[in-house]
C-alpha cells in the first residue's frame, strides 16, 4: 500500500456568494429605532455591505433596510470597519405591503432603489 502525503491536500474553499456592486442610498432603521440614510455599496444573496457616514451600527444589532416603498429587508450586523459595515440578511425577509405584494420583486433579486427625500 502506498503512503499518501497529506500535506499536498488542501481543503475545498468555501465560495462566497457573488456580489453586485451598487451605490444606492437607502433608509436604515437600527435596533434602537434610529432611522438614518446609508449607502449600499454591494449586495449578495446573503448580505449587504453599506457605508454609514455617521458611523455604523454595533455588531450584533438587528437593522431594517427600507428598499422601496412598502419593501424592506432586515438582517444582523456581522462586521464593521470604520464607517463600513456588513449585514447578513434573511433571504425570506423582504416584507412587501399587501397592496404592493403582486408587483414587489422577490428577495432573491434584491432590487435596491435609492430613498427619496
């Protein structure tokens, strides 16, 4: 029987979901109920990377991102780096209003639109 040199084997990499670059201003509500504008820089099926000019929410905070009228996405802040932060989202968490349910995009398409003032 031949001996196998285990040092030559590498573990299979864990592939991260594909990210889409985006620059969109959206309204974020943090766990304390504070609403503020943030800039979403990229999105994937599992999360969002955003920039908060006045500082990111704390790691572990639950946040809601208001994407479009009647559509929001919630998740948990998993990391921060300066003013940037990452939110892990629940893929089934888009919550359309009943009247807009038929026209609302699915959570997997994650269509983000900038908020209007």
